[in-house]
């Protein structure tokens, strides 16, 4: 049964019934936004491997939701129209494949899968079904500032030549190690640069400046990733996850006709005690709050049509290939080539 059949004829006005798999930080945040901020959807099912987490979320934000024994049971339920996969990365593949097999739209937090081979399996399953059912949680595509930057680049900068960017987090937990700077953090830039430039990467290199005293032996911090695209655009991006002072995302595009910068988030500027001051956010959930709202609203709005838009399984797969190349570049110190297979027509 396809989702179009699944959601009956009166679907235009019917609330989309969502099941959330994984009720940790992001699953809780998404449930809150569905219940309190977005329109047209309701969380009616929850699953978490730790039952008490699901119960906690049920009592705080989704009192009418059923708690399922397994993610698979949630996906199979006739009471669920669409699925949100917010569990740990290693479990994404199994749930996304199950949702595709059930013909249900699925929003999957990044990463789509933890290996490129697993992401390819998802692309193949979706392609076989012939309809886009998977949206990946690369929320920056829905950020107003990035959209303004893209529009300015396309309308005013001529051909883009270079990007200078940085991704700074105030601090990271102790278990965060060097490859996570790519898989967990830089993966957002990987998708964003591809989307901004409408281009793919052909090589990656990673260089390491002097390390911060705030890091530890298993985390090289900061790092600088150097990417080259198929059209010859060169990108440098600093990743600095113990920068202390705030969550700071910068992106400057240098084009043939001029330069454009990602706008700063809206904030009051004060003049006080001989100081010009502007606060900097510290939490990525706040920095991209509106983008998270917009990406999920977009997903909800598309579910009744039986197919979704936004960042696709193909984008998730290319991000996985590109981030594997960056990790290899971290490990070898070499310039690592990135080559992609042909893009299936479904993702044209
Ligand atoms: C986190 O998972 C994110 O998605 C944030 O956007 C990123 O800044 C952070 O480094 C990641 O840990």
C-alpha cells in the first residue's frame, strides 16, 4: 500500500500521524515542535530502546501517544502515517529501510547511515520503489540566512570561486574524537556547500593547526578541511569544537563579481560602558531553531502527497561518501579523491 492510499481521500485536512523512533535530545525537540509549533501533524507513536525515555517524552509532550515495543512495530502500525528516525546513527539504516518497505514517508536525522555502503542500500531500496520517501535532516537548507546567501550568490556574485567557512562549537563531550569532527559536525557543511554551489566534491584534504589546550589526546582540535569541487571551486573550512566562546557558523562566498557573507543571527547590539556588544548563541539547537521548524513543516506538508522533498537519500549517500574521504584525509594527511557513481533519475 502506498502512503497516498494509506492516507484516505479526506487527507487534505487530516492530521498526519507521526511515529518518533528515538526519544533522546533531538527526538524530544522534534516532538515538542510537532506538538507545539508546527501545523498539520500529531505525534501518536513513540519508541525508544530505553522505555523510561519514551515514557518521559510521552508525559511531557505526547500524552496520547502509544509507546511501541519496537521501532519496526511502530513503522508497521496502521495508526502511523509517517516516521521520524531520531535514534542513534547506527540504527538509522534498519528503520529507514523498514519505512521504505512499508511505503511510509520517513524523516531521518543525519547521518542517513553510518557507512556509505549502507546509505547506498537505502538509495537502492528507494529507487526500486520509484518514489521519494526519505528526507534527511540537513536543516541548514531551510535556514533563512543560507537561503539569502544562495540567492545573492546566484543573482549577484557571478561564478563562485572560493568559500571560506568555519564551524565552531563552544565545547564537546569527552567521547567526541577526531573523526566525529567530520561525521557529526562537518557533515552539515558537506551538504550545505553541495547545495549552495549545486556542485560535488572531487577531493578532500585535512590539515591540523596547533592544538588547543582545551582538547584531549583523541581529538585533534582545531582542524581545517580543504575541498575542491568538480567546477574547481576551492573551499576551506575550520572546524573548532572547543572554541569556548559560542556556537559560531561562518560562511563567506567569493565570486567573480563580489563577496557575500552568511548573516549573523538576529541579536540586539548594545552600546554600554564603552563597549559595542552583541550576544553569540551557544547551542546549535537555538542557532538553527527556525530552520529545524521549517524542515519538519516541509516534511509534514508533503506526507499527504505520498512523496517528500528536501535533502534526499541521494544527498545523504553523497554526504557519507564525502565524509569518508575527509576521514581518510585526516588519517593519511593526503589529498583524497572523491568520485561519485551516477545519480539515479529519481534524484535528478
Ligand atoms: C551536532 O550533532 C549537530 O548537528 C550540530 O549542528 C553540530 O554543530 C554539532 O557539532 C553536532 O555535534
